[in-house]
């Protein structure tokens, strides 16, 4: 009997370890949250919601719930355990408009934006819904800080206000600042543009709206492109050529990225994989948006 119990425990531990080691993609499709294998196979709906962010170990999803009452919407941050489907909604956060969760590198905390007193703050909360606090309070006289993402040190974050990219300490103090138009000539960022940090913490992956003609009849708006920005050299490099529209990018590893794109004539966005040298372009998942991927 003892041998059976020991073998059962070993099997359970091995299964959990194997699952934790599996890398997965989380994405959104038509106001629902899905997960899939890193190669795009075995996609599965796991919740209703938007803006999914998969935890570094691939076992949990942070996302936005959306609840409608008459003409009013309430949006909360929630965390779902993929294997058990247990979901915790963070309704103690002092806002019914919380958005864009992003995990700390150790998977213990979540950074997000929330609206209080008619302004948008950057908030921080533990992964179990406790310990909420404001990292950076909004100011009516300042532009909102968009696109929050953790730095790899776990002690600072990046964000942008459509004019500048910032690195902030967890006390809200500006540690570094870069003017977007100087690092990327003819480019800017909107509130929908995204930032992601490379696994080694040395490069930002930026979604940029380019001041270029798209030359596509089925496209309305600026041409979207993906760039990297090296934090040490302060040098930006364009990854997607003019003919390849790319946005909502995230790192798979130091040499490969996921991003959204849409080819001429298509009505829906798809998730693509590509190496940072522009090679090995492959569509993984059709009709999807806002991809995130678990850590290497």
C-alpha cells in the first residue's frame, strides 16, 4: 500500500512539473479567453473575458471580466487556474474599470490600470487578490500611462503616454524616459500600442504607429510596425517591413516573437510567429487578438 501511495505521489508531482514546463499561448477571440500550445495547436476556450495574460509558469491566466447591467459595464481583474478552472475575481479593487493585467516575473504580483476619480492609475495587486496599492496615481493634467509591463528585475515597470516611454520604480518615480519620436523617427504610439520586455531584460518590443501610407484599400489608420529598442545602446531596430503589418507583439524567447497581423483582403487578425531577423514567418492561430506567452 505504501508503494502505491508513493508511486501515486510521484505521478502527481511529475504531471504538475510537466504541465508547468509546457509553454502555452493565451489569446482573446470574440470576448472570450483561449489557450493553445506554443505551436498554435490544441486551442481551447477557458473563460469569457478580454485582455488575457498567461502567468510565467503557464498555469494561470489573468484577464478582464466584463459585466453588463443595462447600459453600464463593470470590468474587473480575475485570475483563473487553467487545470481546475477556479476563478478569483478581484472585486475589492476600488474601481469598476480595471484593465490590462500583466504578471511580475516571479508570478506573485499583477500590474494593471484602473480608473478612479476620473483618472487612470497604475495599480499593483498580489496574485491572490490581496495587497492592492497604487503604483502611479493619475493626474487630470497628464496623459494616461498606457501599456504597463514589468521589467525583468521585478522592481520596476515600463509604460508610455503616447509621447514618451517610461521606466518607473514601484514607488512611481521615473527612473528613465525616452521620447518616442527621437528613438523611432516618423513613429508614435497610441493608447492601444503595446510594450513587451525581452527575456534577458535588455530590449523592449514596441508596437509603433508609423507615419507611412499603408497602400491598402482595406486598412483604415496608421501602418502598424514592430520595433525593438535596446536599453543599453539606445538603438531601435525595425522588425516588420512595410508590407507586413505587425502589432500586439510579445517575446517567445530572445530570437523569436509572436504578434498580430492581417493580410490584404482578410477581415480577422491572426497570430503569427517570426524570428527577430525577419525569417521563419508562420501563422499559428486564426481569428485571434492580444497574444501572451508563458516564460521560457
